[in-house]
C-alpha cells in the first residue's frame, strides 16, 4: 500500500502549524487545560479560532467551507491536532462524521446552510444513535417520531452520547414506522438541541470526558429536520459507519501516546531493557499499519468506494492498537505513569489508560467489527450490524 502525498498537503500542513503555533491558539488551549476537574471541557472557542483560519474541513469542496484538498490533508490535520494535545472528539464527531454524511447524502439546502458553519465550528453536531437497550444492536431503536400535522413529535431516550452538551444539533436515529421491519422503520433527523422537550444530563465516565443521557419529551421538529427520507435511516447509518470507522482518530491518538512513551523510554541517561525496546519496535510497526489501513479507507471513500467491512477492519485495528499502546506504556514505564504530577506528557499517558477501554467499544465494538469482517469474507458482503 502506498499513498502519494501531494505538494498541497505539505503546504497545508505548514499552514496548520502556523495556526497551531499562534499565541491565540496557545491561550485558548491553556484555557481548556486549566479546568480544575481535569475533564476535556468546552473546546468550542478553540475550535472556532481554528475554524476561522479555514483549516478544519480541508477535504470538503470550497463551496461548503472546505479547500478541495485530498484525504491526506485530513490525516495531516488530525495528527497535528492530537500531537498538540487538542481534544479531538468534538471535531471528529461534528466535522468528520456528521459533516461528511451531510456532504454525501444531505439535501442541497442542508449542505448549503450547515456545512460552512460546521467547517467554521460555528455550529456543532453530535450523534444520538445508542439507547439504554440498543448499542451494537442498533436496529432495535425505540425512540419514536410520529407525524403531527406538518411536522414530527419525538419521544424517547438516548445514552452514552459524547458532546451533546456543546452541540447545536444532533443526528438522531428514531423509529418512524413501528409496523415495518426492524431495518425499514428507522429514520434520521437533525434535531436542534435547544428545542423544547430536550433534556441533557451528564453520565459519569472513566475517561476525561463524561457521557450524556438525552431525553426527548414531545419534541416537535419540522420536516426540514428530516435527514434523507422516512425509512431510509438504516442505509444512511451504514453509510455513515463506513466513514466513521476509518480508524483515523484512534490511529492519531495511538501515535501520540507511542511518541510520548518512546520519548520517556529513550531519554538520555535511561537504560531501557531489550524487552522494552522490542515492544517499542512492535508498536511502531502496528501504528504504521494503522495509518496505512486508515488511509486506504479514506482514499476509497474519496473515490466513492465505501466498504463497511474494510472500514470495520481499520476501526478494529486502529482502536485495538491504540489501546495496547496505552497499556504497554504503563507496563514499560512503570507506575509513575499513574502519578503524572505537572508533566503534561505524563498526564496524557495517564488519561490514555482511562480512555483506552472505551476505544474498542465506541463507534462499534471490536467483536462486532470482526463479525462484519467475517460476514463479508464468508458471504461477500458486509451490511452493517445486526
Ligand atoms: C467513548 C464512547 C463514546 C461513545 N459516543 C457515542 C455517541 O456520541 N453517540 C452514540 O449514539 N453512542 C455513543 N457511544 C455508544 C457506543 O456506540 C455503544 O456503547 C456501542 O455501540 C456498544 O453498545 P453497548 O454499549 O450497548 O454494548 P452491547 O452492544 O451491549 O455490547 C456489549 C458487549 O457485547 C458484545 N457484542 C454485542 N453484540 C455482539 C455480537 N453480535 N457478537 C459478538 N459480540 C457482541 C460487544 O462487542 C460488547 O463487548 C459511545 C461509547 C463509548 C464507549
């Protein structure tokens, strides 16, 4: 597998460095890090600053707030954001996942009104798929939307959401037809989160970022909140999974953690054991494989060849690799990792230990990813969860 990195990507990467090195970025990042509770807090102002520099959606068409760049620009951007310690979840969910789905399958009206604002981080989107009784088995969605005059009324509960507390709208999967098959009765809506009847409550998490529970109580939305057509939800969800499961954000975090651990392991004066160095070499190879798999998926998406099995494999590999790196860093560097003090890099490695368990669950659990891959191998098709 080889990928050509166009000259434009090198120019773009230099531009990103310039923005990330600016005093304003440093000031806004320091404000995010200064939270006393240690949580990845409200990064919207920081992202608005990056968005105003026009660097957040390089691979989108210029008319929707992008730069007409190829996928390698997105890879370079995410590597740099993560390496600088800029919390990436808000960006990945809003721009890379929801934004990319709007670009691929939204109406022209949705593309025109939402994408430039999302590329500028002036509008933020989150994803509301999971329910208390339906995670991997998404086709069991029970949150309902019923027709009411010229609009819809939504009732139900979503859980384990990231970022709804900071989002303006949510891509929400609901059941619009209780009588059709599990897969045919699902519809997607872009729900404004300030609508009356939406209640958001934090849910504790082991990681530096809490989840949210969201209740919809007689939430009324207009027809223009409909994403796609009624009953098209399952096919759109599968399409989004192919784009969400590139593994890119897992790869970028794994690479950053490996670099931080390697810096400590090979610091002058240290005497790393042969076992530690062999582990480092093994993880370097795995992380390079993560990058290649992720780039392969991104390139195929760019060329219109989305493949859910290929994405599932990349997501599985990148998340499992990042998780193993976090645990390997603890085993290799010793329990000092658990008492990071004021060392920012060590704090990142400690936080990685708490973030790692969720990586092989979020965006599709590892067992389910392997199930999709094996179904595709056996039956020649990977058609999403069931
Ligand atoms: C960090 C994080 C962020 C998240 N963010 C969001 C978000 O923003 N929005 C959102 O909607 N959801 C979000 N989720 C929820 C996530 O999508 C679900 O947790 C995930 O799909 C798994 O569902 P579940 O928790 O119900 O577990 P289950 O589906 O109950 O799975 C439990 C275990 O059973 C295994 N399992 C399930 N089915 C099978 C099968 N067919 N074969 C073999 N094993 C199986 C799973 O692999 C897992 O190990 C997030 C989760 C995490 C951890």
